[in-house]
C-alpha cells in the first residue's frame, strides 16, 4: 500500500488526533497569516511614503550674517541638481506688493488707516506644489491647478480671499510695486514705480488649520492674504526692485530627494560642492514628515516580524512535542511496516503526508478566518503604534527665511490596509509546510534511533 493511501486511512480513522492537530494548525496559521499580512502592509505603506513624501533640504541666504549674497539659480541650483538622488526643486521669492483691487483680510494697518493695508505678500515659485506650505499640508489646493515652471502671469489665492472678493479660477487682478514693496530697503530709485502686474487666478487654496490673527498682525502676514505667483512674474518683479538683469531668488530653493532615506547622504555631498560660499547661505533639512509617518510603520513592522518569528519557534516546539508523544505510540506500527519491507524513509513520508493533509485543510480555514481578522488587527496595531510614536515625538516647528509663520512638519495620513494577498498566502503556506516538515522530522527521531528488531518488541 502506498504511503499516501496509508496516510489517508490514518487521518480518517484517528478522528481524535486529527481534530486536535486540525485545531492546532488552524490557530498557528491564523496567527501566522495575520502577522505576515500586517507586516507586509507596513512595509508596503512605508514604501509608498518614501515615494510620496517630500523629504527635502532648503538652501537660502542667511540674512542674519553680514556677508549676504543673493541666491542665484544658475550658479548653484543647477550645480545642486546634478547631485544623484535629487528629483525636483522649487526656487522661491518673497515680495510685498499692493493689490488695491482686492479687499484683504483686515489686520494691523486697516485699523490704523494706513495704506499698507492693501499690501500683501507675494510668494514666487518655480512649482507651487513643492512649496513648504503645500508639502507640509498647511495649505491644500481646493480649486484649479498649481503653478508650473512655464507659467507667466498666474497666481494662487486663498479661498477666504476669493470669497471676500467674489473671485474664482480664471478671474484676474493687478498687483503694483510701490515704494513700500521692497523688504530689503533697496527699492528706492530702481524699484519705486507704479508698474502693475496683471495676474490670472490659476487655482484657489485653503488653510488646513485656520488661525485667527490678532489686531497687531500686519495684513501681509496673514496666511489668508498670501498670493502665490509664478517664477517668471516673480523674477521680473525682482529685477525691477533690485535693478539687475540677473535671476535671483531671495527665498532660496528647496531640493527634494527621490528617497527620504538618502537625504542625509545627499546633503553631505551638496555641502562638499566646490565654489559655494556657505558663509552667506543657510542649509536646513526637513525630513520630519517622513520620519513621523514612517516611525509607527517601522515599529509595527518590527513588532509583527518578531511575532511571526515567535509563532514559528513556538509552533515547531509545540508540534514537535505533540507528534513525539504520538510517535511513541506508533513505534510498534513502524516495526510492522518495516517487517513488510517498507523503509523508514517511506514511513517518514507517510507521517509527513498525514500532517500535510490536515495542514492543507487548516490552511484553507485559516485563510478564510484571517481575511477579516488581519484587516481589523492591522488597523488596531497601527493606531496603537502611531499613538505611541506620537507621544514620544516632540512637535517640531520651522521658521523659514522671510517667513514669520511657524510651519509645523505635520505627518500626512497613511493609507494602511492589511489584506491577504497571493504573495502573503504563498509565503505563509511555504512557512507552514516547513514547520510541518521540521516538526515531523524531529518527532520521527523516536523511530529512527531504534533498530527494526527493537521496534517490533515495543507493544503499541
């Protein structure tokens, strides 16, 4: 009689042992499948974060030092962009222009009756989607589109400003350079003019967390009054204010890494670039959003990896002990089989098939049970890990050059879903078979150590 036939007969006749082994396998594989599903989900979410979160560093003029030089894109931006691992950059300017056609959110100068009540902050951008306010989820685009590098005469305004002035995407307004429009005090002569810039509204953004400014806050410092403009318009404003034909970015530039894990290495390479006057520049690194988001995922991944390892070790130990106890009752059976010319290897194969048949049934049941269990367990474990990470992480704020508003490096929402997929099922199945094989092999040592004659002398 072949081994598979003997295995089948043993399984259907020994109903008590079969039921006990089925329950044991079911519990083991349910825990194993759930643990591996959560572990894989954590790794997948971490990989998605690495692609979506903009770990970046910013190079800007250090206005606190005396030897100030303006930041130029051609001499430094192109040089930095040659560094391996950088995927994009956003060059920035900050200007203060008057917008008499618009009603701004009132602040300090409105109460004083000062003409500066019509002056607001214009933020020049090579790509507005890469500005710190949008990257860190302080602002979110609600209507229209972001400003692109090839735009001219385009702007983004806040929803509050649009509602106050009954504006929508596609409408236009004019911003004017005035004598008060130069924050460095160099506008007199070269920049003092009534030149107007007609700007078309490309998009409307909203503040994620609106904070009411106090009566001493200037209108230009209220986020609701901020206006983002394209780089071409911003550079033209800069040339008129600074009286030069060169392209300068007084707000510096932010450089984004393809992989946030590589940010430290990239920054070190950039700091070794030749011909860069670091005495007049300030380099700041912002990888906090990625770190805060990935910390609970790493914690969960490590925890579930340890759990899977412990389940595997405990499973092998428990099954080996259980099967060893049963093998002691089957010594005489093995002796009889060997008397009929069946080898120990064939008997071992029979015992493996017995456990394998029960394991196959338990694996199917475990897959059905683990599907809803892994989703719920993953959400609970992730939120627990995220809550613990949040308690251990201090809030980090950054005050950027030419920007008095503190920007909190907020972690974005993570789309975490632990689901059983084919790779998880396949890997779990392989691990289960390995556990069965090791356990059967260890328990079979009881028979392997005895000679055929000794097996026959042991009564069942």
